[in-house]
């Protein structure tokens, strides 16, 4: 009986020791959790941005000072709306269209990257005066052959997945075209993988399109080595569009993936960027959240062009190809950017014998 | 008549011999346990969110145990497999995070038979574990993939007794992954960059300092004739601290299982 008790005691001691070990050891990686109150949510937001945002150095932002400035605006009693507006104003200091604070009643959004600039585009004008409301549509792409055998593609969002078979059909339709216009004005971005699908049709060998890097730690300068983004040409059984001029039409509302697409396309020898500087958005956004349940989105992984220049502030048109449209012209049915692209391409690709016949 | 008597004697001797051999041969049958595990789970993965999510987990586990051919009284081979899922929510209860985990371990343990029907086990196992923690509300960082190949230390204890006239086995089993190779994305790396081919810093050598995990089961097996019922509690912890990403998944689960074949010959022998 004594032996049995001894074994029992030993067993109980063993179990307790195991339990103690299991409960204590895993807590060795400390993690600070903030309370769901005014101070807690503010600190959580400030810390998320402080540790993950990727453009502090590039934009020369003193985030500590920004935090002090807005912490001083917090009051003991505030409405949710007032509180949201303070946090949103703090985020606006980043001047980044990829930064949003989202609650059930509002989503903050830094709009000045496009609102301070001319729009240079009117969809109705395009559809009515250039496409005659008669165009094909697939994969989120509208397309039509324009006068002078100029192929025209309008792609308003990189959120629309471009199917390879759809792109085959579109480019086959433009087989006899003399040049191609890809219009991405007002394209606010979407999936970067769609860039691969497009670019593969315009190259014949692996092509360096840019670089990407990511944060490796919470410090403002903790970044990985830039990693080369190399685009591969499409397989031989796909339809390519090679050795003919391509113009990519841009405006200030080209953002994020559209901005990255403009950056990659600008590297290709037969491509010219026409229109206005793009809106930027050269940081892949991450998401996070606050104890109150609001989400925050912010730039986390910077993208660079093939020369390792940041594309956060946009891509300029090819020198000599910056064109703007006034709202009045657009209302009257004149799209100066598209007109410029069409006239330039028609002139460049005109067949001299045809011109003779015309005369 | 004499021939009949001789044949009877021979048959009796053979039968006795076979019986003796059977008693000398220790149990070589496969003992399996199938269990449903349900309980509370908390999930923290700072790649996805700085907030700890809480919710309910449900899993199915199975284990098979067999004595080795050589020294079956000392060495036990065991296979353990489990699939587990959890549905958790953030503190504000306006977002859900899902945890899916699949694991398999194969191991060998040394049995130490002590007086009073007490057995202790110590050994090691190797296994694979994979899964994903998925937070649908996130954009470019919606999931944190988990994969590891590991070596674990295992230990256990069994006490065979009776509850009234019912055979009872009390079980304590612990697995402590001690050395592993595991996957983790970099601190702020998107899966897009991994897809592009940047695989630097994704594979890690794990030890208790950066990848502590433990799987602890306490159970009572109640013999019900040809089958047995297992009632227990499992504490499972998976933590890692790598690439400045903090992951902590804790599960407290009620275990209800069946043991086909009952508690087996061990209980009968004792």
C-alpha cells in the first residue's frame, strides 16, 4: 500500500510538473496587447504603422512626432466619429493612397494623390466619341480596332483577372493592326499577377521589370535586399504582340498595380507612356487591425523600377509624350491624350503607297 | 484404445504447449484510439494581426500502438495522426480567423514496467505538421502557412487499475517537439514575393528557443468489454518566434474517444 501511494505521489508530481511546464514555457515570447480604449487603440495603430510601414525614410516622416501631435488631440470623452477622424488624420500624414482606416461607418482615404491633379480622362467621351458604343468586352477589357488599323484596349482595373485565352483572342483580333494603344487611365490597381499576363505578350526573352523588397523587422530601415522581378515571354502557342509600336495611356488616377504596370512597360523598347504622370502607390499593402475592430491598410513592401528607383511617386510619361486634357475638351468629345496617341501612331505607321493613292 | 489414449495425450500436450507459447508471447496486436477533440483555442499570429483571437476548435485524432517484435516487453512503436480546425474571432467580434492543422508522428518508446500496474514510457518520434491560419479580412497577407518536419521527445505513463469492477487505465502522454525544420514567411514579406521566387529566409531550424510546442494528453480509459471509452483533456501549444513574427496557438480540448478491442490483455493479465 505504501508503495502504491509512493507511485501515486510520483505520478501526480510528474503530471503537475508537465502541466506547469506546458503553461509557463510557451509564454516566453512576450507580446504586448493593447486595451480596447482610446489610448489603447491609438497606441496600437501608431505601433502597427511604426513597425510595418515602408516609406518613412523616403518620405522623411518623423512618425514619433506625428504620434505626439495626434496623441495630444485625444480627449477623455469623444464620439466614435471624432476619434476616427483623429486616427485618420494621423494616417493622412503618410500621404499614401494605400493607407486606409476602415470602420463600420467610414473608411479614411488619402485622396490628394489624384484629387489635386486634372483627371485627363472621361469614360463617356471615350465610349461615345471614339468607340461609338460599339466595342468588344472580355476579362474586364474593352477593345476595338480604330481607324488607321490601330488596336485599342481599355483596361480599367487590375482587379479583373486577365485570362490567357481571352488575351489570345484579343491579340489575334489585332493581328493585322499596325500599332496598339493600351489605355489604363483611371485604373486604380488590383492584382500584380495580371502584369505578368500582359507583359509576357510583349517580350521575346526574360526581361527585368523591377524589384521588390520587404521589411525584415520593426525598424524603419529593416529591409531585405531588393529581389529582381523578371518577366518571362509567353509560350510559343500563345499570341504575342511584337515589333509594333505600343502606347500606354496613363493619368494621375493610375495607381498601385497600374502604376507598376506602367513602370514595367516603360522598360520595353517599343513602348511609350503617353498622358500624365501616374498616381504612384509603389508599396504593396498589408492589412492589420485594432482592438476596437477597425482595420488598417498600409504600404509594406516597396516596389522599384529596373533601375532600382522607387515607383511610390508615380511614373512619368516618356519625354515628349506628356499630354493633358481639359474638362471642356473632354465634354466636347475630344480626348487629347488619345488623339495624340492616334495621330502619332497613324503618322508613324502609315503606308507610303496608301498615302500616294489617297493623293 | 492405447492409440486413442496416446493421441489424446499428444493433443493435450500440443494444446498445453500452444497455450504456454501464447502466454509467453506478449501482446503484438495493434491498439488504436480514435478520438474527437473539442475545446477552446486562442490564436495569435502577428504576421496577420497583433490581436489574439479566441474561439472553438474541433479535431479528430487517431493513434495506433504496437509492441516491437524484438523485446516487445520493452519497446513500443506508435503512430499518431490528427486533423484539427478552429474558428476564432477577434476581441471586437467583427472578424473571424480560421486555423487548420494536420499532423502525423511516428515514434518509438521504451517501456518501464513498475510495480502496481504502473508503466512509464520514454522515447522519441518524428513527424510532419502542416496547416494554415487564415484571416479573410486581410488583403495581401490573408494567410500564414505552417509546415514543419520535426523530431520530438515523448514521455508517458499508464496506470492500470479498476473502478469498481470496471477496468480503468489512466494515461498521461506528452510530446515535446525539440528539433525541427519549419517554414515561416519573412516579417513583412508577401506571398507574391515568395511566388516570384524569393525563398530566402523561409526555412528555419527550430528548437525550444524559437519554436516551442508541446502536446499533452491526460485521459482515463474505461474498459467496457470489447471496447473502451476514453475521456480526457488535451493541452496543445504551438509557438514560434522567428523573423520577428510571434505565433502562439493554444488549445484546451475535451477528448472523447473509443478504443476498439477494449483495454486489451494487459488489463486482463493484471
